[in-house]
């Protein structure tokens, strides 16, 4: 039964929310309102920064992607609306964009899958007890420090120094026998479809990059593994579970929530790497060719693709986690 | 009857008594250890090897570089290459610049991120869900999308027309450090969304009873934050500072766009190739005009090594702090 004086209209939520800040409203002096005001003040730098340095440039970027820009020296720039001509240019006319976009997305998908699988396996391995465990953990986290920012780009150009990654080309150049190339040739000769194994071979050749990109993921999985109580495994082994069953029935379901976090982080990391083909192409269009409008359109397309992938993978993982937890 | 103490049985005897199970189990464990050792050894080698190769090749002189019989261990040690790279990257200045810029920017970022993360974790206020959506947007949007508008914005910086009325023309903020400091102070710096996320997860894990006890004892909201939350959060704030420092140190995007007035080490590294070619073109004598690709690679590798060494030293001392923050994030899921 509602008490008198308690007004419940359809707009009560809104008026209560606004009334937190309005001194003469009915809920201004409540404790909840006071906390809400303090919280809002704490959060204010982020809101200001977001609106000034992200919202405004975002809107400007959208406007730019739909206009033709010419720089007027001395007082900024001059814009002229051309509708979706820039997008048309980026997708159909521009020489390198669509190709590098497709290649970049393919690489991102394969790398993400490989990184997730590899970091999970490594986390499970490191979780066991063995000598030198702390040292191995420290070394496997090292790429986070040493392979960020500008360094992957430079490492790709100094191939003599990454023996493992560049070994395929080096060995073939010096006339030696390359294991993966030999295997590929053998499979091609024996008549099996090359496309099936193409994916695998591409993964094997890029194992350096995959290992170097999985530092943080390994530690996240490791921390999740450490929260699983040992008593569960003991109970399971008493009931007669083999190690394989223990893994699939205990470890895997309890780690599934962390997979979402890791997957999103991996995709975002892949997209923002500096040695990304698409990024370099956009940079080249922007600075050497001077076409700012098409460059903005290209970066918007790239972002749209990234957001789509993050959304798809979130849906897939949530569905998968829901199914497993039934 | 007094029980006789067990004699120490041999392995074969124990194996026989268990019906052959002991041998199988020991063999399985040894095999697993062996496979695990090989795998981990290979991975660790893959990660450490570039560092070692770079270091050994960096002290090689030119004869050793072109000598095919010298693979890793140099015969003629020389520090000339270091001297050359130091000169070409404006060494003490750029490294010191990078150090103080990184420290200052990281401080700003962590300061702002702590405040905002505490607000998101412990308070409910209007528009909170919308702002959480903004945080997700902050993590997802690549900074390159906003590169051009931000650059143009800061070229003609004008806050609601104030500067135009006072000075007569908008501010030209293009080489100074103010734009980037402003961005870091408002949670828009490098990878700030990830920092926010880590700190948010930490603050969500602090028990509510602590805050309630503080409230009962008469602490205001701000005082609770400063006197109770912050001291406990110090380890994770330290690790966030380290993360931010490391990301900023090797970052190239934000430094070239927003800090172009300062010689930072990462911008020196990205321009190194051009400078090497320029240097050799200037000092070329008759026979040795131009510079080979191998030499360029050696000098670039030295610059990478010099960039990595401070980070490695930092990592050696603070390795636990780095991992700790992520462990906390993961265990709260």
C-alpha cells in the first residue's frame, strides 16, 4: 500500500535524477543525493575530457569523413560537404585500402584465436608446480614491456634480429631446408588441398608475433586459474575423473567469464597496433597524399569493422558461456 | 603386539606392491615434465633471444659485421656504434625528456583515473550507465580515428571564444605539452580506458562495510576516499603508474602528434633511419659512400636496445607490482 506523500508518476525517475542537483527539489537533502553529488563531482574530469576530447573530435571526424577538406594556411581548414563520396572513394577507388582492410581483418581473426588458445594453454601449464616457475612467469610477461608502442614496427624492419620469426625467409634465401616450407610442398605434392593448411601454416610462421602479444592474457588466465579451489580437483579425482575430464568439466567452465575480457582486449590491441597495415595506409593517405576527408572516412570504416567484431565476439562468447553454465 | 617400523622399501618392491601403477605414474609425470620443460624453454628462448642478439651484435665492429664467420660472438669489440647512435638520437636530452614527460603524464593519468574509477565503483549518480558506456567507447575507439580533428583543434585552440576576445586570435597550442597534459588529466591519455577498468575492478572489491564504518565514525565522502581507500589501494595505483609509464615510454602515436615540440626518444627512434642515411651521406669518403642495410639494422637495433634497457631495469625491480594488478583484476571476475 503506497504511503501518502509518495508521488509515483511515469516521470518520477527523471525528476528524482535531476532533483539530485536542484536545491529546491524534494530529494535534494537525502543522503543518497549527497553521495550522488559527490560521485558526480569525482567523475566530472572524465565527463569533461570525454566531451571535449572525444565527443567533439568524433563528431568533427564524422563531418570530415563526409566532406572534402582543404587546408587554408594560417587559419585552419575549409570544408565542403560531399556526402558519401569519401566512403565510395575509400572502398572502391582507393588502391590499397580495401585490400589492406581485408588482410588486416583476416590477420586479426587468426591472431586472436591463436592468442586465446595459446595463452590459455600456457596459463594452465604455468599453473602447475615446477622449479623455475616464477622466472618463467616473469619472462613470459616481458613482451608486454618490450613489445609495445613503436617497437613491433621497428622489429619488423630489422629482421636479422628476430631469428625465430625471420628464420623461414633466411633459411630459404640461404638455400637451406625450411621445415614448414618442406611440409607445405609435401602436402601440395600429395594432392591435399592447400587452402586447408594455409591457415595453419600462416599461424606457424607468425608464432613470434603471437607469443609476444599474449603477455597480459596469460596473466589474466593465470589469475583466474588460481581462484579455482584445489578441493574441487581432489573431489573430482576421488570420484574417478581423469585429468582430461577434470580439465573440461572444472577448469574450462570456471575460466569462461575471463575469456570475454581477454577476447575484447586482444581484438582492441590488434586494432591499435602501430604496425597495422591499415593504420599505416591511412597515415600515408593523410600525410603524403594530403587527402584528409578520405582518410577520415577510412578510419571510420576501420573503426566500424572493429566495433562489429567486438560486438560479434561478445555475443558469441556470452552465448557460449550461457550454454556451458547450464 | 608392538607394530614393527616399516623398512625403507626399494622402488621395485613398491612398484610390485602397487601392481605396476607406480611405474606408470612416475613415467607419466616425467614425460609431462620433459614436454613442459622443452615447451617453456623454447618460448623463453624466443622471447629473450632478440635481446641477446642485439646486445652481442651491438658491440661488433664493422669488420665483424661483414665477416661471415662471425655469427654472434664478436672478435673486435667496439663502442663506436653506441657513440654514433647516441649522437644521432640526441642522447642525453631525448632520454631525459622522455623520462620526465613519461613520469609527469603517468602521474596525471593515474591521479585522474583513481578519482573517476572510485566514482564509478562506489557511487550511484544520474547518467552513470551512460558514462559507463562512454568508458567502453573510450576503450574501443582507436585514437587514430580522432587524430586529425584533435590535431586541428589544438592548432586553433579556442575555449568558447574566450581566447579570441582576450588575445584577438585563438591559441596555437601545437608544440607545447599543454594539450597532452590536459588530455591525461581528463582520462583521455594513452590506454586510459584499460587503466580505468583495472582500477574500477579493484575498487568494486573493497568491502562496503569499510565505508559504512567510516561513515558511522563521521568521515565525509572525500575523507573516506583519502584516508581509507587510497592507502589500501597504493599497490595497485603503483602498478597502474608503472603500466602507464611503460606504455608512454614506447609510444609513438601520441608523442609524434602531441609532443612534437620535445625530442622524445621514441620520436628520435622513428626518425633514426633518415638521420643515419643523412649522416653517412655527409661523412662519406670516396670509397665508402652510402651505408649498407646491415649497418642500418645494427644501428636501429642499438637504439631499440637503449630504449629497452631502462624498462628492463625498471621491470627487474618492480616485476611483482606489474603482475599484481592484473591478478587482482582477474580474480574479481
